C-alpha cells in the first residue's frame, strides 16, 4: 500500500490548496501606456471591498505623495525615497494589517529596495503589485526593473501600448532636448510626454534609431 508523502499529508502541496501564497508581480510598459492608470484602477477596485490595501510611489510627475494619471485620476500615496531603507515603511504596513501593496514608478527604486519588496512578500505574506518602465531613454534597462525581471513571480507587459507617430508599436522612451533625441545624459530626469524644452516621446525602434520625431522631421 502506498503511503502519501509528508508534503501531501499536510505540507506544501496541501497548504497551497488552502491558502494562496503571496506574490511579487511586475507590470511594465513604455511611457504613456497607462501604467499609473492601471495601478490606480487596481487600487480603487481592491479598496471597494477591503481596507487592507496600501499605495506607494517611488516618484511621480506631480507633487510628492501622489500617484497621478494623464487621464486625470489620482490618489494619495506614500512617497518612498529611492535608496532609503524600507524598514520604517514595512512597519507601517504591518501595523495597518496591510495585505496588498500597489507601487507606481517602481523603476526608480534601488536594487536593494526591490530585494526588500521580495522580503515583504516572502516574510510577511503581503502581495506586491509593482508598475513601472522597463528601459530608460538610452534603452538601458533600469536596475530596479532588471531585478524585478529576475525575481518577480510574474512579469507582464501592458497589453495597451503607446504608438509611434508612424503608427508602429512604440518601444522606446526617447528624451527630446530642444527638438533633438538625446543620446547621452543622466538616467533619471523627471518629465512628461507633453511638449517642452525637455520632454519625452515614445518612438518605434526604427525612428528612435534615426532620431525622427515626425513625418516632416529630417
């Protein structure tokens, strides 16, 4: 007679059927692809039926302590300084009995902070949903995003993507300085896709390579 293994008699297999394990999820896309909108929508939907949902941001295009969307919706959030220890913030989550944490602008976090987020999931059974960019204006993957790709339980590209002016899928977050696609500069310069001396424009791979910002540009 075959006896069930210890795992099946009450170990990992049986426990996983009774309760869902917490997970670290990374949702990424280009600028203007709706990342912040989706983060806000998720937070709002969850809070409709529960009070154990927290919202963090590692940086927003507007004031500190806010997550804003280009379609006009916004919500108060706890602003996390990139590079700081998350210990104090984790303590707040535990005191408030938070079970779900939604994070915007995760690409601005440090690698050590991403590791701390993994500890929040593994050690405290809090689901973490991180939203952010994958690559910067030079097409280099942000260190935080690279870490998330490596250790997240799930990584999803947003199904609704931005388009280049030519109609092709936009993959490149071009930084535009005085009307020219920048090819050097510091990795993080907070900005928007609206026109300005320094702004961002989403381009397809070919037009990013050519530095062509419109059909009439040379």
